[in-house]
C-alpha cells in the first residue's frame, strides 16, 4: 500500500493537493489534524499515517508515509 500512496503523490502536481486528499480518502484515509503547514491523515485499518507538508499557497512541498509501529518506536 505504501507504494500505491507514493504513486499517487508522483502522479499529481504539487498544486493538486485536493485531488490527492480525495484519492487518499477513497483509500480509507481520514484527516486527523493539520495546520497551515501540514495535513495529517491516517488509515487505522492499514495502520498508516500520512503527513503532507504544504506551503503558504497550499502547494505540496513534502510528504511522509509512516507505519503505526514506526510511530510507536519513536516515542
């Protein structure tokens, strides 16, 4: 699934964040947080967390896909 998500990010331009959010939603991801610089989404069933960095214009500047078990190890 991680590769599928990476493919999503590489399939769209940085100014198409809303489309990617829609695609992630279709995969079962829900938005769990966010601020002006980041959008956080997770899929509990898949145990995946996605963090999308955005700039002041709303364009994507980065993304990270993290498995829940990786988050637990960081604590």
